C-alpha cells in the first residue's frame, strides 16, 4: 500500500495537469475560430453596407440630376439614356458616385474611427475605472488592478485594414479620377494606425492575445481578392501605356 500511494498521487497530479493543458488548448482553438469567423462576417457586413449605401446615394443623385435637366458629354439629357452602362458611365453619375465613394473612404472610414479609438477604448474606460475605484472603498487590491486593465488586442484590426484595401480596390472601377487621392489618404491613415498600434502593443495595460502563424495566413488570404482586383486595372494601364508593337501588347493579344 505505501508503494502504490505515491504512484497514485503522481498519476492524479499528471491527470490534472493534462486536463488543464487540454482545456487551455481547446479554449485557444475556440478563440482562434471565433476571431476568424468575426473577421469574415465583419467584412461581409461592411461590404453589404457599402453596396447598399453607394447604390442608394447613386439612385438619389440620378433622380435629382434628371429632375434639374442634367446633360451628358454629348449634349443629351441624362434622363434620355436607357441602358445601365450608359447611365453609369456618364460624366454626371461618375462625378457624383466618385465623390460619394471618396467621402465614404476619407475621412469617415480611413481615419475617424481610429482617431476616436484612443478616447473611446482607452481614456474613457480608464477614467470610468478611476471614478469607480475612487468612489467605492471596497474595490481595492487585485480587484482595483483588474478594474484598470484595458481590453485584449483582438484581430479586429485585420478586418478594418482589409476593408480599407477593399474600398481602395473599388476606386479604379467606380471612380478612377479619385485614385491618387484615395491611395494618398490610405497611406496617411495607415501610417497613423501603425504608430497607434505599436504604442498600444507596448502598453502593459493591454492583454496580449495568443496568436498563431495560421491567423496571419488566413488574413492574408482575405487580402487576395482586393489585391487581384487592383491587379487588373494596373495591367490595363500598363498595356495602354505600352507602345504599339511592344512585347507587352503582343502578350495581351
């Protein structure tokens, strides 16, 4: 009996450690699956919102311009056009939709949410915790420290950046006149996002998430669609700039 007691206790301890490790691994895999699903569904919702918003604004602009008797480049009335392609490619519609899409991108989507994030996600929770801890003397010690902890750095930032790239990929097809302005706005805003995230990642008040190489791979796969969309107008531009009889034009043919 004395010889079996240490072995039994060792087996029990090993079983408890194995159970804890298995629970941790299962929790980690669940969190990764939740973050992946969140990124996909978040982008899908934003894309749907973009399509509905721009479509509604385009229809309202078209009705307004028809009401005031707007003309297209060749002098015809905008209301006299019958095909969707002619209406969409007309100068008044291109100008109106392009302006609306650029305003949707800058600064409303590219910059404003990230400018508000330090105040909404950092200063406001910290100030609220300060008021609560100062007003309630029962909150002290470890509970007070937890009250001042900020949220975990989730992978929602990937979803934001991917949607910004999707918006940029729409510009060459919908409003090519705003390509330079939109790309410039994207670069400026993402430089700010990068600096802000670097500062936030170095803060000890934030909980660092568990990450895996497959997380970056999945997010990179989501970026393939907008990047391929950008590749098509880029190739078309290069072919248009290539001289007649060049190898590039020969390959396209």
